[in-house]
DNA sequence: TTAGCCTTGATT
DNA sequence: AATCAAGGCTAA
C-alpha cells in the first residue's frame, strides 16, 4: 500500500491542462467523436464495453486471460511503466495495474466461464451510453453557440468511462475549474483572505452538488459505495446524545463526505482523461499523481472551512499546511483502509480496490519499506478499532502543531491542540471495552505516521530532483516549502 | 502470449 | 429477431 502512498505524494498536472483543452477542441470538430473513443488503458480504439467500461479488444483479452488464469506478473522496473498501444506488451504487470486503476472489474470475469447472455453491468453500460449521448448533444449545442468553452467543458464533465463513475456520476467541474486550469495554482491562492483567492475556486467547492442517485447506489454492483452510505448515515444520525464530546461532533461536521470525494475525484480523472491519447497515455504513476494532487485540494478545502483553522491568519494557515500535508495525505489513505478497506487490498478514493499483492514493489528499498510499514500501521489501527470520529480528531491533532516554527499565534494553535487531545481522551475513555493504554497506543501510531510521512517526502523529493515530479502544482509547492525550512 | 475474429445466449 | 458483452479459437 505504501507504494501507493508514495505514488500519491508525487506530482500533478498543470501542463496537461493545456493538452486537455486542445483535445476538447479537436473533438468538437470531429463529426463522430464518440465512435473514436480511446481505450483508457492503452489508447487504442475501443471495441465496446468490456468488464465494466469501454476498452479495446486487446485489453479486454488481456484482462480476461490474466483473471481467468490467475496470472501474477512482476514489473522489472519500478511499476511506473507507460502503457500505450505500442508498448502495452512490454510490462503485463503495469498493464494489469492500469486495467484495475481505470476501473476494469474482476467480478465481470465469469468463474464458470459461461458464454453469452448479459451480466449485472448491463444497466451501468446503458446509463453510460445515455450520458455519452447527452454529452454529444451538449457539444453540438455548444458548437451552435460558437464554441463556448464553458459549455463544452461542463458537457465533458458529465461523461466518464471509469466504472466508478458509472455508479456515481460527477456533476461539477473540479477544483482546477476550467477557467483557471491554464495557470498554476498555489496554496496561497486557495486560502481565503489572500489576494490571489478567486471566487471561481470558492464557488467550485461550496456549490458542489452531489448528483449520485441513491437508487443507483443501492443497486450498484460496487460494495464500496454501499459501505460509504451505511457508515455515513450512521455517523450523521448517531453522534448526538451518545456521549460524544461536542468538539468531536463539530469535527465530524467538518469532515468531507467520502462519496462526495469519490465524485469529485471521478470528475477530475475525467478531466484528465479527455487529454489522453495514444501518445499520451498516463502511467499508473501518473494516475496516482493526479489523485494525489486532487487529494491536496480536498485537504486545503477541508482545512479552509474547518473550525478553528479559519480563525487563523493566512500566514499561519499556510505554515500549518506546509508542515503536515504529507502526514494528512498518508492519514487519509490509511484511514480509508481502516474504515472501509478489506485486508490484502488497497481501497482508492475512487472506490476502486487494488490487490496489494499485485502492487508489491521491490524495486526501491524506500518504497518497499513504506509498503511494509504502512500495512503494519493499518493493521495496528484496525486492532485498536479506531473509528471515524477518532480519525476526524487525529486530523486536527496533526494540523494544529504548535511546534511549527515562526507561528504568529502559537498560543492559539497550542490551545486548540490541547482541546483536541482532551476531547479525544474523553471520547476514548467513555467508549465501552476500551483499555487504559489505548490512547497511548494511538499516540504511538501517530508517531509512526509522522516518520512514514518524513520517509515519503524524502522519497518524493528525490523523485523531484530527478525531474520526475512536474512543476507548477500544489505538490511541488508543498515539497519546496518544507525543504526550504530544513 | 497476444489480439483479431468467432460463437454464444440472456435480455430487449 | 436483434443486440452485444461474455468466453473461445487460432495465426502470428
């Protein structure tokens, strides 16, 4: 899993935004755009829906062979191989990883090898087709209106070939809204009270409406979406009156909804996908980078709107976030595994599950160590039965770190940290079947989390130095901020 | 092993 | 009867 951690802490894609826009324009002028869809795995022509989404014939066959024969591949490089039409045969390991990452479904391969007929994905495919129709109509309408970029862009937001999106469709542009995507975004410009903070970026988050139909989720083939719903309903209905400290209730309200994140991430991936083609098909590494970058936006938005944090001055807000971004990213991945994950698989924010055995990476000792220690940490937190309330607290505990240098309002940060600790202690002790040493164990886990984040950042910085991390994104800004202090 | 073409059969 | 996404076959 830590392989994924480190990948997640990697790079983002501002340069590609330009490509995306170019692709949109090309498609507009193509008479029959959606007959020329490209396989999300390798960029070849698609031949129909296969195992959850539109793919080409070769990736369909490859996925079938791999699953049916229970094949295990090992990447000879560092699990970052580029998969495109000409190179797809070179690394089956990375190819299969990419199949899973874009949303091909293991469960669509029949165990009994029965031929013909239809499977449970039928309605999903139908919905996706309808969305594509809608998109096409919108594009045609926008052409009539002399190619209004916004309309074209939003039309594309509604189309998404990833399986996760077939279940929960994205509805609104992502953080890097089209109108701002061509220029680099900085942390500063995302926080309020700063000169660079634009209304466009604000309204993206606050106006976000989740259109994921509950009925769809109920009948969804994905158990993940169902899990999120159940737990979210529990959390929103149960805290009051059950002896949960008021502060915790407040934290829970600040906590973003997992299903909303899933939708936003799907929309972001869609936006990126528009720019992919045969020559520019992203590696697993790059996909993870895109996700990491988006997670950073989620994180900033969470902090920006959270209690206590919004009372801080911009300079302190930035210092706190620069200090703990990697720890919060890791915590996000880890908490998702503890709360919703299954043993042996990595649950992505998109709701997709990746087999951990397939992601083992011996290529880099740093990566291998991250993987190992990350898994152990998940296991420890799982045994401690850390719940969503506690994770919400831990995030604040990490964010409000009074040891950060040159804080203007260090006293306030310290007082918040004390209050968070107090509320956590109260919650931990009031819960039944909790032993006395649990809180201490939890704190030990946090120190392990911190050391993991240091390791991950070091690894990333090396990648950055070897020019594998692109410039002009939130991630490189974070990397530089930390390095310039130390 | 790959990938293009073929066969199958539940659903529409 | 038509559709189309499963699995199967086979030359390269």
